[in-house]
C-alpha cells in the first residue's frame, strides 16, 4: 500500500496540471468542433434476387428470368461500385456544381439552400476544379473574381458574364429567398464546377458498399457527405439505377438471344431434314427394314441348321464306324457284336432277332445233323440272305446320311452369306442415326431456349428490391462531439500524467526513505518533516533518538553536511544546536561556512570560514578541537557542502559521527550513490543520512509561484 502511495505522489502533486490540461484539451476540442465540417451518412439496403428461395423460387416465376443465377454477393457489390453505374447515377443528379458560403474559418456548402444560382458554360477543361469567388454587394450586382486573382469583375444578376475559358450566368434563387424570411443574399460566396474525374473520385472515396452478411443476399449502400441531402439522393439513385440497369441488360440480352436462337433453329431444321433423307435413301438402297430383327432371324435359322447338321454328323460318324467294323469282320459276321445305337430302325431290330433265332436253330440242328445236311444248309442260306441284306442296308443308310449332311452344309453356307458386309452396314447406319439424333437434340434444345428467352423478353421485371431507402440524416456521423471531447479530455489527462512522471523521473530526486535504501547501504538515522512551527519540539525528539542510537554521546564530534549547498543543512545545524542547548548541554559549534554567525552564542562559536583556514591540515584542526572539547559536552561541525570540496571531506574524516542531510525536493537520486562511493574511498566514519522534508509533496502551482517570485527578486 505504501509503495502504491509512493508511486502516486507525483500524480497528486501535479493534479492541478492534470486538471488544467484536461480543461484546456476540452476547450480546444470544442473550438475544433465549431470549425470542422460535419459529415453526414445515408444508408440504403438492397435485397438481391435469390433463385433458391423467396418469390423467384416459385414455379410461376422460375422461367421469367432465365438469365438469373445464384447471385454472388461480392460480384454484385463490384457491379454497384462500377464506374459506369456511378457515372450514370451522378449524371442524373446536380452534383457537378458546388456553391459555398465563404466564412472567416469555415466554408459551408449550400446546395439547395443557396440564395444564388449559377450556370457556367466553359470552353476549356482548365476552367473546372477551381474555386471562383462571388461577392454580392447588393440586390442587383456582385463582384466576380477568378481563382488566385485580386481583380474583380462587376456583374449583374441575370446577365451573362464573360470570363476566361467561358461564360457564367448568376441569378437569384427567388424560391429560396421567398421561403426563408431570414435568408441573407449579401455575402461572400465561392463556387466550383467539378470535372467528371474529380466528381467520381469524391463520390467513390466516401462510398461504402458492403453485405449485411456473407450468407444473406442483402447489400448496404452507404455514402458520407457534408450535405445530408446529397448522401440520401445518391444512394437511392444508385440503387434505382442498379435495378433499372439489370432490367435493361436482361431485356437486351433476351432480345439478342431470341434473334440468335431463331437463326440457329432454321439452320438446325435444315440439317435435321437432310439427315432424315440420308437415312431413308440408304435403307432403300440396301433394302434394310430392321437390321437387328433381320439379323436375329438369320442367326436363329443358321443355328437350327447347325443343330440338325450336328445331329446328322453324329449319326453319320456312328454308321461309318459300324460299316467299317462289319467290313473288317465280314467273314465272321455272326461272331461280331454290332453296336446298332446309330442304326435303330424296327426292321433292323427284327432282322437281328431273326438272325439270332436262325443261329440258335442251326445250333440245335447241328446237334442232330451234320453241316452238310440239307436242313442245316437251308438255315445257312437264310442266315446269309439276312446278313447280306443287313450289310447293304447299313451302306445305304450311310449314303443317305452323307447326302443330308452335304445338303445342310450347303444351306448353312448360303445362309451365312447374308452376313457378308453387315458390320459396314451397321456402322454406316449407326453414323447416320447418330447425326440425326444430334441434330434432333440440338433442334429441340434451341426451341426450348427460344421459348424461355421469349418469356424473359416479355417479363420486364426484376426481383432485386430496395427494402430500406436512404433518408436524410439529421445528425452527423463525424465528428462525433461526445467521443472527440472524451478523447481530448483523455489525451489531456494522459499527456499531463506522462509529462509529470517524465519530469519526475528525469529529476530523479530523493523523494523518500525507500529511494535512499534502494540505492545505498548507508542507514537513514532520522527523517525530518517539512516544518513551519513547533520546530523546537521536533528537534528535541530527534536529539533523543540520536542519543539512543549512539550518535549523540559525550565528547562526540558530529559533522553535519550536505552535497550541493551549505544552506541545505543550515536548518539542521542551527536547530540541533538550539535543541541540545535547551537540554542543558555545553555545545561547541565549528562553522566552516560562516553561516551560523549571529545564530549561535559567541562563546560557543568558532568560525573556520576565513581564508587562512584553507591552508590548515587535518592535524591543525584536530589539535584545535582537542584544546576546546574538554570544556564542552559535544562538538557540532557545520560543514561545507561536498560540492565545494575544500574542507568538507576533511571535517567528515575528523568527526566521530557524520550526519549527511538529503533534501527530498532538491537532492538527486544519484547523489546517494556518490556519497556511498566517497565513504568507501575516504573511509569516512559513522556516516548517517537525514532525510529533510520527508513526505513533503507541494503542488506544482505552489512551486511555480515560488519560482516566479525567485526570478522577480533577482
């Protein structure tokens, strides 16, 4: 807590300066506000068409604006900032001429509140962007002067005035003068015709177009102007022109698109008709009805023929194997095990049964008769007839199957001839059909777009909407009086506080005991407050404390010293002497400065300030003190200042106790470090600090008065 108070002491001391600085800063801010030109701001909000939601998303309106898209807000902002749109808006408004009422410090733009009207016809661009002066001297005439010229041209209201680079017509604004009872015509005016470049630059510099939110299709258009009517008129006109420009561009684009689509549809129709004729001619030439169906039928037919051929081939191969097997075993036919799997007609089966029956009958006869027997011979003849017939039948079957196989092979070959050149036909027909489909899709697409474009052309509407038109602002947005006054007061407060602390740290005085203890190991034996009365009691108390601490003792030599000037410790030397005398002690005062003469009893006083003592050595003064100290209780040396550096260090080395007086308002902080360095260098005995004016924190005003009085006295 004490540390905080110590830090705040310079602030409390300089509080009058802080208050004065704040008051001066506020007065300056108010004076500035009286002369600064206020700026007014008007805002209009524009909602963009959103095809994803809202009215444009309804089915009824989706096709009315085929050129609408999901609006990129940043893109639309750039469109609003475009030079063409701003230029178009400015051309609709009378912003090119500015009329000012000339004041001593501030020029005020009049706009619609001007008592005079000015029309100029310039023949050179050099005449633009210049301030021309008009001094109305009475109700009928005025004085005109060019920029930078001291010569005046006298003119009359309603008459054309010829000037350099053109002509000027100045008339009275009768409607304004009649509507305003206190309207003042006689005054000093200035007017300026702005070039297109400067006017656009002036508008764009104060124009701000931003989105309300990145996901919300609403744009805020802001304009700052020193004339509130101008700001409101421009932002509303810009929003209107944006919507009108959108409708005009949409109609123009739709009209061009319709004409373009009609021409393209005619060309696409011709190509489509020619493609249809090419397909028809090719089908007629190649006798094509339906390639796919015809191919499937032919493939099915060939497949069936090949299945039949395969079956006959299998039977044919079996008959050939059977015939070959019988031919090899012809002489032993009855011993053969013929496989009739491929020869299974009923006649053959019956013949085999008869052969087996005759074979069995022969075996039975051979049991009774010999092979030459007539019965046996008859059976053999029967067997031979059956076997010969069987073999011949197999041969005829093989021939019959071979003929069928050859006929099927011929039919298959003939059927397969249909597929010769088929891939080429399919390729050509596919190409023709592809071209036809392409032309057909193109034709249908163009017709659809033509219908949509005609709908857009007929619907002269836009879903952009001004949801909040700009209004004429009543209060300026800059400067904001309250904020400027608060900032001025804060800056005055901050500047004064910084100045106080900068001065405080630059001076770096010994302000308190903490500063001394921070910079030195020399102890502070006591502190003396700033005293105006009750001085004796305070020093009596200090003498007791010094006695208790061993500083004041019998036969002690006490040196009282300061750094800059001897008068800095004169107060303590004089009052310590008075306090000790009041205690009944015998005191010897050795004065090295001569300041105590007349303030001390002559019997107790030795003056060592004369020039002869400057040649004395330490032993001389020591002998002088020894001869006198036996008759007294205590010796006080009122020493010279260290800055004089003549006898100061000598007396400090002779003394038993050294009291070094520091003034909290005068002694610099670095002095403490210097004193400690001197103690170590010259081995000064028993050195103590006394802090004078401890806790004394006079106001800056008091010190200023004191300084002024000092200069006056000089």
